[in-house]
């Protein structure tokens, strides 16, 4: 492994068109899980100028029957949920307004052939909702055990969104992107070499004193997020490098669910299996297995078993047991990677990492997903039912299994 290098990660705000789509899709997941914790949901969202379109497959008690008939009042709840999500983000623009955009709901019943492979029946346990590979990662770069480049990219945009909502930065509009480049020495971040922030803004904030005000504001936010020792006179800032950014959000660029999977995970610091998270219920291992691999990776690092670790799981649709488990501590482990693999599979509470075992251990059959759909699914603070995969409550079990 290289120990001295530059590395970069990006983030996008809650108002980025793809993130608007993700948040709508996960708001629908939460709505349906609140009605039926065993609901099956695959909801995709398209956003563009004054238009939101839902598509996908669903099944659940009190939601839709096998013939595609909606339960009374649910279609109205779906539209209200979509509009409320866009309103919360803050879109009240001519080209995209929560109250006036056109809305299409094309959700339909889940395929019976998928259902028969996923559902438990007789002696058959619940199977994985799809085939695929999922990765988890943790590193001791930050207190939340996330890659520092992504961690700071998220935090910059979170702060800007908070200031926009509170009125502290009224010149900001919802759409924004950030990017942080850090220099690593001895595998530890030692300096920020470049900061990129592009933010949608009010009229006139692309020239003169107003532009200077916006630039000063962004630098102040960055200084409040990054540790002072990482910033210096040599840090290069690129703030709205195109010059103007008044037209943004779905009016400026169409958005689709699942197009920001690297922003959602580890900012390029770890592999990605390719499956998106948002819009999917937790029987879909694209989501639930990615959460359990993050949970395992974080607990491994928190237990002092490695400074960084990558974990892979693989599944086949309709099959309950994982096809493989792979652990790589990147030559930072205190015990053999194979020993960690054995320890994981020996911990009974993990249920053999079956879809049902994952859902049960992490408590995933709850309406907890809209909060995940902006500023990353990982590196978040576990609170109540939210972000249970960020807990470090497996540390003692891992240590006992390796004793």
C-alpha cells in the first residue's frame, strides 16, 4: 500500500437532482414500511423541470393488492409524501416548485416470480432479494471511522444546508456540490491541497461584492469543518468555478435514483458492488448487506483489530446464506484476516448473515431511510432506530470470538 499520496472525494447536497430523487424514493420506502413492515418496495424516481415520475414494483398489506389496486387513500398519501419531500428540501423555483410540478405515479405490483424466490415458505428461509456483491469499509481517519476526504465533503454541504434553512445564508439555493483533496503521509491526512464548492445561488451572487460575500462565506464554512492544521495558505479554493450557478436542481439537470452510489458510500476509498440503496426495502441485499458490511468493518476497527478494513459479501437471488465473506485489513490487522472471517460467522446474533438475520439484528424493517438519502449512508450518528449499522456494539463479541 502507498503511504504518501493525494486523494479526493466529492459530495452533493440534498438539493442535487439525483439526491432529490433518492430522498423521494426513500420517503416512499418509509411510507410503505410504516404501513407494512414486511412490504416489498423498489421505487425509482425521475426528476426534471416541473416533473416527478415514480416507477417500480411494490407489495404490501394496506398498500396495493396483487391486481394493482391501491388501498383507499394511499395514492393521495404517495403524492403528498413526494411534494412534502421536495418542500422540505426547499424547492420553490419557477423551474421546480413543490406545489406545482406535474406528478406521475407508475408503481405497480411486484413480480410473482421474484416474490416466490424471496419469501420464506415451508422449510425455505427468506432468500436474498437479488444477486450481487456488497462492500463495507472503515478506517481510522476520523472519529466516525470514515475516509476523511468524504467526511469533510459531506460536512461542508450539511453546514451550508443548515445555514440556508435557518436563513443565515439566504443567498444559497438548494443545489450544491463539494470536493476535498487531502495529502496523506504515512497513510494519515496531513494537509488539504484543494477545496471545490459549487453552489446554486441567488441573482447577482456571481459578480462584484455579492460574489465576494459568497466566497468568503464558503471559506468560513470550510474553516469551521476542517481541522485548522489541514488548512494553510497553500490550500487552493475553487468556488463556483464556472462563474454562475443560478439554474440548478432538477430544472438544471434531470435527477435519477441511485446515481450517486460513491457519494452514498466511501467516496472512492473502497470498492462498490454497483447496487444503489435508496428506494429499496431491506430484503434487497444491495441495501441491507451493504449496511451489515459497514457495521462489521466499523466494529473491527473500533475493536482495534485493524486500522482499516474492507469486507465483501456475495449473494444469489432467492438463496438465504451468503456465497462468500471476504475480509481484507490491508496489512494493518492485529490478527489474520481469515481468523476475523471465522469470528464473524461464529457470532450467533448475526444469524449467519442471511437477509433475515441482517434485518433482525439491525432492526431494518422500520421507516428509517429518508434520513440516509443525503450526506451519506455511513459515518452518521446512530440515534434511536436510525443508523443502527453505525453502532459499535459488536466489539466485545468480536474480541470474545477471537480470544
